[in-house]
């Protein structure tokens, strides 16, 4: 099947990934982990590995702003609510939201990236990060809602991040490490809450499925993430397939968006179509640290697949706010996985 390939960054990159820089990546301050925010014990995580990764875009800096104070109040604002796969991060863990500003005319729209690393619907809501967005919204704004990478494991997950599976109103009460009680809701409950809060402020919610992890399968081979570990005599790499969505979260996101009658942007399948066209070995170069987080080059690809999928949404005003770079991204065709 022919799948779309004409993303401008892919053409410019010519499938050559810059991952040879010898400098240790420096953590970029911002909303990835706000400097003023001290991690609570249940959210402390192991230090990130110091992975060598570099893109020419890293030398430019100037990522999507994270502070609402930087927004022009006379313009509509596009807000990103998500996890580390969208946040500013560092050169080996760069989120697509960090570079999304490269595709919009900032004389027409603000881009504010409020994504935070390590967050699920549950923790983004429970920590008050979502309420900060709600308080800053005004009529005419847009909110992209993309969560899932940290939402698995169930309410009793030792990470303290898992949602109750499903889309209903069932809850689970858990005892946190500090002894306090928390009522945990379903993935769909949190998504529905975010959608309705956005609408109440006169803003437009856009439900987006998650970015794609570097996990592959093939009926005639086995892999460890993207590394081939065994193969049959009839193995054909053209049949390699990348993971699309995680568990049932893509299904739940689409279901809730349809029930709430809001836009559903299929970031997962738009990206997976491109990845499969590129091939497993080339895609693996976008993931220098692990199977979830991309380099800055990978973040650019994910930003462009976001734009490609955005262009499939009917009557979407954001398309009119794209700059010349954004206009060059061809729309994804979900019926064939190719360019329009």
C-alpha cells in the first residue's frame, strides 16, 4: 500500500539522522519539569540516561512557549495538554509540541505547550495542571488533548499514574503514600472532563491519539522493540508493522470524542503510516534513548504528522493559521495512508 511520504522535513532530511554529537544533552527548562515544582515522593523517577543526540534544530532553540504570559491576548491560543512525548524535553527526549510553533503563523495564533513529562490524565488533573489551562482559556482558543503513555497499569499502579481502564463512570479509591485517599476515574472520564471544561470556556477541544512507540512486529520475525531477534526464511522487512496505539486507549479516545461530538485527530495512525513507509531501521534512528521518546528530528516528524492529520479535520480553523512551512505539509489520507 502506498503511504504518504511528502512531509517537508523527511524530504529535507533525506532520511539522514543527526545522532553523532559528542556533547552531553542539556536539559531544557520549561514545563517539562517546571523549576519551581518540587517532585513529590510518589513522582520521583530514576534520572534520565545521558544519551548522545543532536539535531540542527537544537542549535536554534526557541521552542513553543510554555507560559501563558507570553501569549498575545488579542489572538486565539492553541494549547497542548499532554505528556513527555509532546513536552520540551531535551535533545534525546524531545516532544512534538516543542517544535509545533514552527508550523503556525504567530501573528495569527499563539502556541502554548503545557505538556509535562511523566503525566497521565490522572496526574495532570490531580496536580492542578489541567485547572491552570482552564483558568487561562478564553473563547476562540483551542486545546489539543493527548494522553496515554503513562495512563496504563490501572488505579493501583505503583507509579501512581494509572487510570481506571475504560470510558465509564466507575471509580477506584486508592491510598497514596502520604496516607491520603484519592478517587481515581477512568481514562474516558478524565478525557470527557477535559473536553467539557474546554467547551465551557468557549474554546475548542481536539482529542488526539498518542504518538507511536518504536515497537514492531512481523508474522515471520520477532523483535525487541525495533531490534530483530529472530526470523523465518520467508521474512520480508516490507511486512514489518509498527505498534498503533497502546492497549485500547486509541479506541477509547476516538469513542469519547465521537460521543462528545468533538474533533478526533488520529495522530497514531498518521504517524504509523509514515513510519511503515520509511521502514523500521530508519525510524529507529529517531529513538536514541528508548522506545517512547524521540530525538528532536523525531519530534519534527511527529509534529508534521500532527499537521497532516489536522488537515483531515473538516472546518478546522487552525488550518487557516498555518505559516508557509505548515502549508507545505500534505494532508494525510486515512483511507489509504497516503497524501491527498
